[in-house]
């Protein structure tokens, strides 16, 4: 893959250079040099500063450098790629390029590596100044090397995500909104650094850990939580390797999606097996990270190693449960084909019955994801299944009900309300998930809150020893009533559509 | 007989609430310039997007030079040039850089020379080093046409190519299209302004509400027409001529001392017979024009009435 033969890359490079890069490079240099001058001033006269050692001073200044570098390369690069693609799609240039004999891989590579060149130049300047800071402060070069590898791999990973976001979002600012939402959810995992997958996918743990391992003089609990090796099903793993491995695996799926979406824009973002595989891999990694607490004996705690400061160990699995729901929701939305394309495919193949529609719909995918989640959740309670059976059933039932309701709602609303579908899906999710909590607050009655579609699994997993599980089982059964109702309406809508198509 | 370069068979495109293209079949041979005519929303652009592979088809097939587009999309990209109805250009590139981008993408040999040729063909040589954002809409339109011609495609799909051009530009476009026709290309050109297409289209396809109302060679379509607008001029014997025309059932007859215009219901043979009668009866005809080879007449009689 020679970038000098890639017209998309060359044009993006030309556009970046025409827009001017010198000012951007100078800004990065000035920021970096300001921080470097701070370190030089400290080394010249240490008594004027509060740092206990040159290493601590170096870490502080280098920390700022990589903070700016991340902001420029990861956030700025993501925003640049998604905006470029969205704008070129809107202008018709994306289609013009797609009509050329260029391979989809060349198109994706061109935008992925070409459009964020200005950010790359700025990051390179900052990385160079960062190396000088590390050397002057007599810090280990591995700190510089490790952090730079992680920053650049994250930039590549998020760059691929940006390509997909640019292909899907209609408006150029959609990418930034997506990124902000991602960071918002990421911030929740900072309180339990070693146990949350998001700290490895966006390698906050790996970077913080490199700083800790390069000489830590503090005994503060909050700092110690960022030290040591995380464990996957009891096996210690280097955080850098874990981050790189996860980014590589997820990145391969993102790459495949981007290339496929370029070649065939009418297909959903993910194939069904890819959706199931990526869901399974991320869930296995997450449950592997928290496995050390129960060793398969949930809810009986086996080890307090890695216990987070602010959470008891039981609510931790509830948080993972919520994360599972969120991840499945994203995957279902990305991998479920629009009903219109299912209908068109059915018409093309001459299919008239629902039996042929079902395997290609979001509903069957929801069933597959629920099965995967059920198997992986079993790792936490496999050795104590006799006592945790009811909790397990409630959690799995809750996942299944949520996935089915979401997929049925998604397809029903797409069929029924077409372009207004998203608003109606949001409305019904609000009614089923959030409204019960609001009512619980208004009437100061927690029972309302338990009716929420999110509640039974979370409550059962968080209060495994105290909760009346039969009530929760009843609520899950009630949720399945909604599933049946929605299924009937979903079926009717499909039949009507197929009849019209015929 | 030249081989068909573009064959569209039973093409159907579904949108969520409408069938945008419904069972459209069309054949364009080498050297044909086919006018795709229809009111706004008739499905012309969707048809072109489906033929180029930008729009998913529900049914039907597209063959270019005997190869199935659905099976060999990558190979056929060099055969097909699509010019959309707007001007997708990189504002911050010069005209030459813009063409260079696509010349590289198509793997055009002797890039610099070919770019020069295309710029010359579209009268943009003077604008070679101008940024695209500095070009007028008409110039951008010509630049996109130059981009479409770069790889020398055998089949050209031009969607409203003259919409941004000034009168001179339209005349020049006509010259280019005639030139392309002479070099054996197959051109499908859409417009809802019929005068744009007159003069260089030798075949026409009329669409309305996603369906093909009629298609074929313009001369043939004119022959099939049930009613034509006729204009005749004579040097003498005007009264006799008027009598013959009345007896031949000429409608909406408007006559003067030197000639008449009227609508004629009969077919081409009946019209030939009428002219023969006039001459035999001694009317000295100086001018005879039977409307029918003109697109506007064909369109108006095709059933597609909502001409914009």
C-alpha cells in the first residue's frame, strides 16, 4: 500500500498544505517549548519550584505535553476525518471518487491517513519536544516510547472510527457530538481504572501506568489504583499490550466495516457474524477484567484485589450489566439492516413470507447477542450456580427482554414512521427505561423505579443478598409481555409492507 | 448494425414511500445520443444513479459493452462516465489539480497531456491554474464534464449537463456531444428543458412517475405520433389549398394569403398523401414543415404532460 500512489491521500495532503500548516506547527512548537522552558527553569533553580525531584517535574511537564498531543491528534484528528468525509459526501465528491476504479481500501486509507496530516505534524512536533523533556528529566525512554505508541495507535483506532462516523452521519458536526458522548461515558470508568474495559480501549490506564511505573513517590490510594498489571481471568497482562491488542482486534472490524461500506453503501455497518464476534470479544475482555473478584462464585467475593475505591464489588457487575446493554444497543443499531433494504432484498429474491425476513432482521440478531451475553455472564457464577441461579436468570432475562424490545421497536418504528423513526424509538425507550425512575422520585416510591426496563438485572446483581428476587422475576415476565405485544405489531407491519411490495 | 453499448433491462428502484424507477428498459447503441426526458421527479436522476451503481436497484440489470454491472462493477468503472446534475469539485484545488486527481484515480496514461486536451475541449485552458472556488457555476459544470471525459469512457451518463451553462456554453456542449457521437460513444443525457436536447439527440426516452412512457429513434417516434403541427407556405392558389386542407380534416387551421398552419391527425403516410394531393392539384408549395422530429412535439404527445 504505497501512499504516494494513492490519489485520495495525495489530494488530501495537497488540501491540508494549501490550507497552511506552518501556523499550526508553530502553535504546537510554542506550547511544547513553553513546557520545556518550565523544566529548564526548574533544573536551573530547583528551589523556586515545589517538585520533589527532577523526575517528578519531568513527569508533570511531559504529562502536559502528551495531554495536548492527545487533544490534537486523537480528538482533532477524529474530528477532521469525520468532517472531511461528511462534507465530501454532501458535496458529491465521495460518490465521484467511488465511481473511479480506485479500490475501497485505497479510498479508506486516503481519508484515514490523509485528512488529519496537519494534526499529525503538530503531534510530531510535540512528541519531539516531549522526548527532550524526558531526556532532560532523566526519565526512562520507555515512558516516552510507550506513551507515544499508545497515542499513535489510539489516533489510528479513532481515525478508523471517524471514517465510519463520517460515512454514516449526515452533518459534519455529527462526529464531534459522537466523540463527546464517548468521552462522557469514558469518564465514569476513571473511578475503577483496572477493571473497566474502556480504560484499555482508550488507553488511559496504559498511559497512567507508565507514569506510575517510572518512579512513584506517592502512597495515595487514588494513584496506587493506576499501578500494577490488570488481570484477564486471573492472568496478568501488560496494559500496553492489552490496549494494543484490543485496539487491533476492534480496529480490524472497523476497517472491514469501512471498506465494505465504501464498496456497498447500502449494507449495514456490520455483518451479523461481525456484530456477534465484536460483542463477544469485548464482553469476554470486560468479564475477564472483573473475574478476579468472584472467581466464578458470584455473589461470594473471593478476592478484594483491585477493588475500586468508590464502589462495592457487587454494584460493579451492575455497571458491567449496564455497559452490556449500551454496547448491544449500539451494535444492534449499527448492524441491523434498514427494513427498506430487507424489503428490497426480499422483493429481489421473490420472498413474501415473514419466515424469510426474520433471519435478516434485528430481532434475530438481538437473540444471538443475548445468547452470547448469557454465556459470558455465566463465567461469573458458574461455580456457584446453585445459589446464584435466580440472579442469573433475572439478569439474562433482563438482557434478552431489553435487546428484543429495542430491536422490535427499532424495526417497528422504521417501518411505521420512516424518517421520524429515531424520535419514536427515543420516546418509547424514555417511557420504558427512564420514566419509571422519574415517577419513583416524584412519588418517593422505589417500586416505580424497579419497573424500568433497565432495573431488574441491575437491582438483582447489585443487591444479590437482600433483594426479593421473586418480585424482580415478575417484572422481567412483565417485560416479556411487552415483547409479545411489540412482536405482534412488528409482524403486522411487516406483513403489510410485504403485501404492498407484492 | 452497431452493438448496443448500454442495455438496461427491467430496472426498478424502490424508495421507502415510492417506486422511483419502475420497470425501465432501454438500449443505447454506439454512436447514439439518447435524450432522457421527463418532468422533475420523473426518475431520470435515479435511473442514471442506478445505472452508474450509486443507487441500489430492486430488480433489473445493467449491461455495459456486454458485461453485467452487478457482477463486474470494478472493471466497468473505466467504461462509464457519470456527470451529476450539480458540480462536485474540490474548491481548494486548481482546475488542473482537480483533473490530475481523477486522472490518477482512473490510471490515465500521459496524464498531463490528457488533462490539457480535456481542458481545451471544455474551453477551460485559461483557467488551468485557477482555484475551483473561483470558477463560475458554468465553468465548474464544464470542469466536471472534463473530468467525466478524462478516462475516455465508452458510455456517458450526463445528468442535466447544460443546466448551468450560458447560451454559448450550450452551443459548445452541443458540439462536444456531436463529436462524442461521431467517435462511437453511447450517451444518455437527461434534461427537462427540451430545447437543450434538440439537435443532437438521435434517440429519446420519455419518463414520467418512474415509468418509461415511450422510447426509440426520434424520427421513428415522430412517425408514430398521432397528431402533428404542420406549417405550409405557397406561392399561389391559396384558396384551392385551403379547400384541400379542410377536406383532408386539418384541425385548428389558421391561414393567410401565403400559407397556413394546422394540426393533422393522420399518420405519416396520410400526411405524405396530403402533400401529394396539394401538388397534383396545382398548389405551388414553397415550404412544407411537418413537426414531429422535434422533441417537444413528441413529449407533449407522449402522455407526460407536466413539462417544467
